[in-house]
C-alpha cells in the first residue's frame, strides 16, 4: 500500500487497543470515506489481515449496488458465517427468545406464522445477537465495505449500534463514498474515525506515489515523464493507477516518455465507454455473461449467471476465464479457484457499475426477469427473486404478482415492512388479476401501517372500493382501516367506518366482531358525543353474552372498562373482568389489538386489585417481548406498569418504569398516543415525589399541553396538566383546565374519581375564593367514590374533602380517610392523609407514621415537609407554626412544590410494612376507626 501510512498507523493503534491487556483495552470506531477507487477496499483488506494476525474474530460484509433492495443482506453477511454448521436446536439454545425474531431476518429460519416483530424490536434483537457474538468471540473486528450500498434495514441498524463499539471488545470499521451515502445512514458521517476525530477521508495519491507504483510494476527504468503522465491520466486514483500499469505490462509497452501519450487511451479503457469497448472485443458470449453477472450483483453463482446469459456450461466457463484474464471478474474472496461452483465477483465495483449501465435498457429489464426465474428455480426463494422483479416492467404476469406477494409476506414477518411495501406496490402495478386486487391493496396497507399511516388509509379505502365477494377479507380490511385511523388520532372516523360496515353485514358473528371493534375505539374517543347511549347498548349486549369465543370476551372486557369509567360498583366491574379472564387472554393475538387486554388488566388497578393487574401486565409484557414488539407496545406496558406502581405508592419504581416507557415512546415519535401516556404518567409520579420544577421542565421539553389528544389517555392528560399548574401556584389556569375536563367528561357519563379525580383538584383550586363550591365538588366526589366502592378512591376523596371542609369537620373526615387508606394499597395517599391528620391533631406519632410511610413510598417532598414540622415540635406537643402538609391552594409555590400534588386513587397490594406506622399510631390512640 502506498501513502496510507497514516491510516495504517491508526488501524494498528485501534487493533492494539482492542487486543491489548489492562483496563485501557477496548473497542473503537473507524470510518474511512472517499470517492470510488481511492483504495478503501484495499485498506480494509489489509485491516482484516492485521486483525487475523492478532487472533481477532473478523466479521465482514460488503454493500452491493444491486442488492440494496434486499433487506438484511449486509446483516446476513456479517452474522451467518459465524453460525454456519449450527443445528436448529443449538441455534434455539444460543439465541433463546430472540430466535423466532431475528432468525428470519438473518436467514437462519423461515418466518413463523403470527404477528411480525416491529422494526425496533428486530433491531434490539440484532443488537443482542451481535453483542453476544462479540462477547463470546472477543476480540472482534467488524468490517463493512461500500456502506453506501448497504440495504436500509442493515445500515440503519448498524448506524444505531455503532456507538456501542467503544464499550465492547469490538473494532467497528466502515468505508463509504460520502457523496452516495443515503439519508438513513447519515449517522455514519458523524461517527468518529477514532475517538474524538472525524471520519478519515482518503486522499488521492501524489505523483511520487504513482511513480512508485509504476516502477514497482514495470521496473525502475520507468522514466519521470512516463510516471508523471500516469499520475495525470489517473488523477492519483489508486485503482486506476494499478489497472493502468497492468495494461501497460500486458501490452508490452516500454515505460518511456515517447510512449506516455498512449496512457490516456489505456486509462480510458478502465472506465465508461473504454471499458465497454474492451469488453466487446472479448466476444458476444462473454459480453452476455458479463451482463448477467452485473445484473446478479455480488457473490455471483456461475451456474445462475450462465442460465441468465443463455450459455452452456462450457461457454460459461470460457467466458469466465476470459473475463478473469481481462481483470474484469475474479473469484469471490479473491481466490484463484476456477471451480464452476465458486462464486464470482467484479474486480472493482466501478467495473460492475460501468458494465451494468452499458446494458441496453430493454435487455437489462429482460435480464432481471430471467434472473428472477433463475434464482427461484435454484431454490433461493421469492425474496431473492423480488429484487430483480422490482427492476422489470409490468406485463400482467400472475407469476410476478404471486412471487412478489410471497416475498412481501416473508419480509413483513421477518420485520422488514418497507421492503414488503416496495414489493407489494410493484405487484399492484403488474397488475394483479381483477379478483386479486383488493387482497394486494390490503396487504400493502398492512405493510405500510407503521411507516406511512396516511397512505395505509388510502390503500385500504381503495381495497374496499374494489368489487370482490370475500367477506372475511372485507372484514379484515375494515378492521385494519379502523385501526390505522384510530392510531392516527382519527377515532371518530374509525367508528364511522365500522358503523357503515356493521349496517351492511348480515352474518351475526361477523357483525359482533365489527361491533366489538367499534365499542373499543368509541371507548378511546375522548370526544365521543353519544357515550351514555353507547354504554347502554354495550351493557345490554355484554350481559347476554357467555364469553364463548374471543369476540364475546372482548365485548365483555369493554363492558368491564365502561362500568369502571362510569363508576358502577366494584363488584360489577370485577364480575365482568372475571368472566373475561377465566381463560388465558392473549395480548399479542395476530389479528387483534392489545388495547382490550390492557383495559381488562387496568380495571383491577382501579378496583384496588393492583397485584392482579401487575400479574396480567407481566404476562402481557412477556408476550410483547416474545413477539419482538419493543416499540409502542412495550412502551405502553412499561408506562402503565409504572402507573400501577404509582398507585401502590411505590414511587421510585414507578419513576424508573415511566422513564423506560418514555425512552421507548421517543422512538415512536412525540405527541403520539404512546408518548402522551408516558409523559402523563411520569409527570404524575414526579409531582407525587415533590419535584414540581423538574416536572414542569419535562412538560415544556415534550410540549405537554393543549391541544390534548383526541384519544382517551389515563391518567387524563388535561387533568395531569391542571395538576401541574396547581402545584406551580397557577390556580386560575388550573381552574380553567379542570372546568374544561368537566365539560368533556361529564356528558360522557365518566364520573369515577378513581379514574379521573378532576373534581378533587378543582375543589382544592377554588377553595380559597369559593369554599362552598369546593365543598360541594368534594362531597360529590366522595359520593361517587362511595358508589364505586374502592377504599383507595374513597380515602383520597375524603382527604381532599377534609382539606376544603370547615375546621370542625376535618378530623372526622381524615380519620375515616386514614382508616380506609390503611386497608388499601394506596401508600402515597395514606402518607398524605396521615400527615394531614397528624398536623390537625398536633400528633407527633401520626406525623412520624406519615414520614415513615412517605419515605417508603419515595415521596421525598412530603417527607421533607412532615419532618420539618416534626423538628419544630415542643416537648408538650407540636407547635402551631408552619403549614398543614396536606393543604395546597394559597400556599407559596415552593412550599407546594415540596409537598407535591396527589395524582389519582391507589390500589390494593401495598406491602405490609407500609401499614406498620399506622398500627403504631393506633396503639398510641392517634387513629380511631
């Protein structure tokens, strides 16, 4: 290698660090960039040689111009060789739960039937597999050449994984052409070529370096003028300089000044039209074979190339020999093996590109068509054929449609929806047969769901407009259309599309399935105008169903959720939930959403059964992870589990889970439903912990505020925002938001304070200016909570009622609140009630119990305030200075910030240790039932 000493020194430094002893050893990133022909491939080959010499495991891959549309092409090159020869049983044992998720993407197994993994889940699985390989076979050098041509699925994964290299025994090296790097790989432009440095650009060779190459190949007698002309005609491009010297030697041209003018023509023969002319001189059969190889791409099977070129075995062998002699083709891996079974590759990508572009357009299209048939006949599958079919013209060929649909199905189940979308869009242009068009549109809509929801709606509506008789397909299209509309915050449209189909569906069971979907999306529509009537219809329907199939159980689960929102008695809610959960209730059913199973679990939380809710969420989360659903699904699971922990008074755990849910939600996108859930739950938890300023900064950072989502979020987003305003002392703004919540929820019949305690927050907010209104609001909340019957909800309502009550009425309300809450799982609410009662009675034992309970909950603000009051206690009892830690309105903002603001009611399942301070207080006479 010439004039690459600097780059090789950096390579050696990185390899020394990778393989060296001591704490300084570790991984690194190297990125080399430069135009075609500047020696990136040669540099990487030398790097691989040096890595092997240091006993490194080397993972190598190369992007291909013709393989960019083949998903996971690069990932397979990197990982498949490391697992070669491993039995399925050994693979399953090695990959564990990731086997069915990453196996299809890596070509290790066929996709299983069932819902596919989401792209993020698949990337997480690939991260795990690569990390596992690195740790097991350390030290490891991963080399990716021609990264600009890598398939999008592999490249986006590696770009996200690359920063981890410095924390693993892994040297990750990429090389690319900067002008051709696609947008989805922009992260590589900022990857350090070495820690703290930019990617390393390769420079053209100097005249002296080209002279050294010439003299090394042709002899020291090459004169200066000849060498200077060689540099001029190659512009210092190493590939062109090496090829030029080979041509000079092949021609027997003496390297002297008088022959220098011939170098321009020889150099031109290495690229563009000159290369094509040189190829044509090798004969028609050789040209056809070269064209076939250019169409097939990299690692070219000689027998398939022969079939595409319409050559016999002997003709193909002769063409291969001539192309190798002409330095156009070589054996894959740069071996000298002439076995026909050996794969072929072009000597340089520049040659492959020039030959491919020289193929006449019509013939190139025809060759891709022949290649598609050839790879299918060779047993390589529809996915290998699909990339060729994408390059063909539509011809109304049923085989093309069938092959593209098969490939799309495989890619969708393997976690490559974008590739599936491209293939189905091409199948639609073929076009499919008249009676097949609706099915293709439906499949295209399913493939576009995650990345192009607006286009998905168009595809599905177009499918419904097609004349077809398959009622099962039609139902699937309508359900999928409603799903994508709902997930796009267009819940009213989702309900309307289902209503239209219900009216035209004569089959009773099919109609019930559609009704269950409509009831579900109506339940999530915050702006539903006919909620009470819908609740009555749902109750009449659910009460006569037996739960004999999944659809009936979905309807019954929705009845349980509706009863919970409306504040029907806990026994009614749990009765319906129990009917649903008599048998396993999957959260990852192939053609159902996860929303209804989530609702069936959540009613247990509101009904003071958080232990059961957590059991259901743990099972559901495990299902999500087994399916590779690590985007929105897992974010919902983490966030809602955080909410359960919050209501159990386990605030530290709640915050950890909520932050995990938010990190996952950020992958999905801001102001999406999953993002609203994650932020609302984290804000609620931070307020309970007394960190109001941090909560406000978080809300500002994530634009948490109006306009609020059309979908129902729990805890209710607008109520959480009002709670935050109230904690900051912005009482008037909080009142406005809470009155808006009243106008939104009350007409819908949602009146359970366990689900949304807007009345309690509003009572506290207006207490200073309108105490009578505050007491009326609190009394109504207590009435509703008693009607529901969950002790945590009643206790919370009683505590706030005491806060706004006349002084003489407070103690009785607080005594009952403490009694109920001590028998409930609501640890945080119990701590607040104890603190308020202890302050009111000037009882140090009760305040001590409040401090202990609050500390166990992680309610730091409440601990600080109650402790401050205790430290001011006189020997004869508590003094009368300071504020009641249970009161909020009218207090300075910072004092209110320390205490935090209550979120929602809590649930059963609090560990017994949380109630010991209460029992101790009872023994001293502080609490009387």
